């Protein structure tokens, strides 16, 4: 088997693993009980209006896609995990939202160039392992003058620190996989998008999470509902000492952040306009079946490395 074929096989295998990981537990409960307010924040920042063609990348169960549809957008919610899409369909129906749901890979989106007025992702595309490949796809499917909107956990915020806490207990990341919280750094996102966008506006904000009155409540809920944490505990397996140590580390993290019965989770909210000059060229990387690479200056920062995989493609590696 050639190196390119080996890389593709490894990528497909990791995608399958991560598809299964995000189906573990009950991520829709996290989206609705804990961070439901994030979707509307992103939709408002993108100024979605009646008739806009909107793509939500790594949409999960529709935390941002459903509010965008209720705002009048013609919305496609894409995600690699069909179980999440199935829950989203039910939630959309219950809320009277009409939109399309499509299984898709963030690094090789199955959509035409310039197909959408708004391309957005709410704590989703940040988990793609090859950041430049995912950023290229965001730019490619957005029309000239259209809006790209991203909401991502910051490295310094609670979720960024949670992933740092998990890291010593998790399996080592595959070669070329980048840490998700980098998307929470403005300079990293600017480098990825480069001169292919203009009018970049970014700010750090927080969502106040009051779902957990005590650190132990946070630990119990996330161990049952959040796929990446469930996967780490499964990796630990029967090593009760390490499992207990991770319990303590996560409980201490929550205890240190809990103030007056709530925790502030920081995120970066960034919007940009797709440049009129950003055209596309064929993607010859061999990583995707449908991708074309958007031309223009983007960041290097190790983003061209091959290997790894995705959950549209999401990865738990901090």
C-alpha cells in the first residue's frame, strides 16, 4: 500500500472512531441543558436573515442551525455523526424549524463552491484535526461577500482547561492533529483564513453555566453525557487508580471555577466577510473526496501536515 493510501486508510479509520465517540453518552443534552445560549449568539453575530443560504458545519444536533432556520435562513446542518443529526431533526420539528440535515466531513464538504451566504460553526469545526483543510472548506463554500462565523472555546477558558486536564489520561494524538482550542485564539484563525477574508471582527465572551450547583454534579453529568470524557475513561479501562485521579482532577477544575453556583465558560466569537478575490483551486492533498482548496494566504502553523482524522472531523485531543 502506498503512503497516500496508508494515510487515507488511517484517516478513514480515525473518522469512524470519532464518529462513534461523539455518539457516546448524550451530547444533545449538553447542547440543550448547558450551552443552549451559544447558537443564538452566533446566529445574531452572523446577522442571518430571511432567505439567506446558511451552512452550519459540525452542527451536532442543531444548536446554531435551528435558531438560524427560525430566523428565516435556508439552512443545511452538516455533521459526521448521524446520531446527532437524528436528534436534531426531532428537536427542529418540535420547535417548528424547517431545515436540511446532511452527513458530511468538515475537511471535504459535499457542496459546490460559493453555495452559501453564511457559513458558520458553533464549537464544532474547531475539533477538525487539520485546521487549514477545514478553514479552506469554510472559505470555499462561502460566496464572495458572504459571512463566515465561528464560535470556539478558548485555551484559557473552562473547556480549554478541561481538555488540558484530560490530556495526560488520553491516548496520544495521531501525527498532524492540532489542538482544538487553537481556534479560540484570534491570531490562529486569522492566519488560517488569511487574505481570503476581510472585515474580521472578534471578541472574547463567556456563557454563564448554572447547570451544576456543585463540582460533583459537573463530574457526574459529563462522565455520562460528554463523548470525549467517556472515551478517556474507557481508554483508562480497569486502572481504578488513574480513573480516581482523573475524577479528582476534573472535580478540582470545576471547584476552582465555580462561583455563586455557576461557571463562566469563555469562547471566541469571530466573524469575517469572504473576500471577492478568494478563488479556489483543486485540493490535491488526497485527504478528501470532494474538497477544493481556496487560494490565498493562510497560516502554516503545522496545518499542512497529513495524517490524523476527524469527526467532521472532530477529535478529542487537546
